């Protein structure tokens, strides 16, 4: 079962649209929204597992020069009845 996560992203001023276009080229990125508040973009990504998620964040997202900060929020699935 794939692992889904939301990545909250801060970009350099004036670079949000450029970062958004770059993110949409990545096969792991399923959806992005440009948002207002402490973060500029929220990206929904899917990977095979936590290890692949780490690879995507560390080797792909955080190497984009216009990204200043990311926060990764993996989706947690709860069992019914708990």
C-alpha cells in the first residue's frame, strides 16, 4: 500500500510559481496547492514506503534551490474501532 504524505514548503520570495512547476514534474507529486500563511505550497506525494519518502524529500525537494524549508507530514491510517 502506498505511503501518502503532505509536504509544507517555504520558498524564496517570488519563486513560488517556479517551485510549483518543478514539483509538478516529479512523478511522486500527486497534487500541489499554493497557500497563504506560514508556508507557500502544500504538496501531496505518494511513495512506496518511508525510505522512499525520505529519498524524495532529501534528494529531490530539498535540492531545489528556491526551497528554503520543508515540513513532512505522513498520513496515518487508523484501524477502525480504535
